[in-house]
């Protein structure tokens, strides 16, 4: 694997040089006032990225998976019922975690390649007249299949039947790269990690909590200690942590949120839509298809590409790594061997995306996949040229 090539896995993502430097700090006493100057702007920046004014943010030294655990443990009690959609490996793993916590689960199974159906959530919530369901789980962007789901529609499903359950959302591979509106969508807990849209190394579990979710903390009886929101929030009130924070990563997060906000969140989202459109054009140019079955489900942060019958997608990923020093994502679970994934989230430019597309073409050609060299690159170039030309023109004016 060459360290000079960008990675095209859907997390961890490429780390901008400035962020690498920001994470590399001498030891800072986390009980000093200097720590407050790192912690508070990082928390404030995350709130802006999550688009929450009313909610709180807590950050654990962990990963997205820790955020899932914190979301469940701070809001639910053993035996509580959750309603969860499953349409890929990540939504499946969150359901598995609910199982291990002894929760009752009503699973809404979808095809791997389908978006979560708000209609099915609504039907399930409507029949729960006794309000046994305490939390609704949804994965905003299913990284295994490259499928985005409409969280606003799931909120509308809860509201339509006046169901009081909390809405817990996995935004690990969307937040910071795709629009996410915690307050507008009535998200009660939003979960992400540092190594995807925030463009950093892994190590921070980033969790947004609504005022409504905060009210469930004391009654929630699932066991927790390290992940207790209350200890963390008490710590923050005094600019501190209940244990030793990873100060360097928090310093990186302060800069990462600043970078996203300076670029402008809407511009960041547009950039991801544009880069993803180029990748999708390349897939069409190759004569291949995405795992995402409908255009509205196509993710702007990861494309899962179906390989033709008779080819093993995992071999493509292996060869890309061994021969071209380039990392793509393999297929997971039900789509293992059937798809390879191009991650296009975080710090990525059109030029970098073209490198990934060109490399994928070489690997597929090596394996005898019937594609024409240059066909994907050319299709993506057509998408990128127009936009880049327009941007340059604006800059020149
Ligand atoms: C990466 C990812 C996770 C897991 O996050 P970790 O930081 O690896 O624990 C969970 N959900 C989704 C959608 C992801 O993409």
C-alpha cells in the first residue's frame, strides 16, 4: 500500500495535513484552562455541523460503535422495545448490539440496496398503540451498500401517529459530508465518529443529544459507566472530563469543524454531491450498476458497485491494494464478493476522485471485467469539468 495514494475506503478517510498537525500536540494538562480553549470550540463546532441549537454534544474517547452504545445505554432499560430498520451491515450491527443489551427488537428488514421505508416505520408505530416501542433506530447512510435514507420522513412517521419514542440515528458516514439536520428532523440522538466526515484519525465518538433524550437519562437503567452522559456533561460544565481526554484529537476536531464551517456546510455538501455524481457517471460509463436500487437512495459519500456475475469483487479490492497500492472497500455481509466500494467522503477533490476511478478501471481490466479503459474517467471528467469551469470563472470575476 502506498502512503502517497489517497484512500478510497468509506472511512477512515484521508486526513488533511493541517489536521494531522493539529492532532499532534505536546501533552496538555486537561485540568488547565488551555484545555477549555480546545474543548469548548470543538463542542460548539460539532453543534453547528449537526445543525442543533437546542441539543447537547458529548465526545467520548471511542469510535462510532461506542456512540451507538452510549445512545442505547443512556436512554433505555433492559427489556425495552426498539424498532429498527436493517438494510446493510451497519444497521445490522446496531441491531446486534441491541440484542446483546437484552432489548426487545422489532426489525424492519429491507433489501440490501434499499433505503429505509418511512411507510413501514409508520405502520409499525401505528400498530404500537400501547407505546411499547421506546426508541426508533435508523441508519442515515448505510455504508455497506451506499444507500442514504430519508430521516426527515422517519421523523414525520413518528409525528403522524403521535408516537413518543426517541429517534436514534447513526450518522457515522453522513455527518460532515451530507446534510444532517438534528433539530429540524427531530433527531434525539445523532452518532458519529472522528474518522469519516470529520477527516481525522479514529478515536472520538461524537454524540448529539436532544433535550428530550436528556430527560430519559435518569430513568434509563441499562448498565453504563464509561459512557454515562451525566458524568460527561457534569465534566463539561467545569471544562473537564470524567477521565483523561484525547486532547490532540479534540484539538483536531476544533480545527476540523472550523474547516467545514469555513468552506461552508452547504458547499461541503455540494462538493460531495458533485464528486459522487462523477463516480456514478463512471459506473454508468463502465456499463455497471450500483447496489443502491433507486436514484434517491444513492449515497453522496460511498458508492457500492456491483461486479458482473462470475467476478469476485473482493479480488478487485485485493489487487488494487497489492498492485496499485490503493485501498477500496470490500463488500460486507450479504453483498460480500458482489460489490466493491469507492468511499468519497471527507477531504476529497475531483482530481483525487479521478485517480480512484482510473485505478479501479485498471484493476477491473486486469481481472477481465468487460469495461473500456478511460470510459469511467471520461464520464466523470464531463461531470467535473462543467462545475470546475464555472467555479474558476466565478473566482476570476
Ligand atoms: C463506520 C461506521 C460505523 C462504525 O464506526 P466505528 O467508528 O468503526 O466504530 C457505524 N455506522 C456506520 C454507518 C459507519 O459507516
